[in-house]
């Protein structure tokens, strides 16, 4: 497995742990459809929260949040809608799209930033 894939998986686990520690209930990870993938799906405060996780080992090539473009945000909205349709229980749900940036150096503690309500 490549270092980049391993770093991404580590970041997603750190994000899920971070959310759980703050009272979120993680209900899905790496959900896929033809449109793409949702990294983490959680419930919190009556909302279904779709989380894009961006992990970097440093900021040498920019902050992880800089990788979230307008196109990526639009895709996340489409993915959230697809997930809601696929898992529909016949009720409407409040949804939210968040992003978590993780800087996880090879040595030392990772830093985690959480932006709520991207859209």
C-alpha cells in the first residue's frame, strides 16, 4: 500500500475518532457510488453530517483545506443527496457538509481542524 493511501486512511480514522470524542455518532465510512466517495458520515444534533477529510503530512504544498474546490463542494452535495436517496427511510433529514483537515507528520502529534457547514 502506498504512503499516500496509508496517510489518507490514517487521517480518516483520526477524523472519525475526533468526531466520536465530540459526541458525533459515525454511521458510515468510505461510502461509494458512481459519483464518488464520502469519507465519513455521522449524526450529530439531529443532522446527518457528511465529512470530507483532507490529510497531509505537512503544509509544504499548502493547507489541506486548499484542496477543497468549488467543484469538490458541488460533488459533496450530489453525494449527500445520493446517500440520502439510497438510505431513505421515508423521512426528510437535515443534512450538513463539513470538512476536516489533518496535518499528520511522520513524528509528533497530528493537528486537526474542523470546518462546519461548507455549503
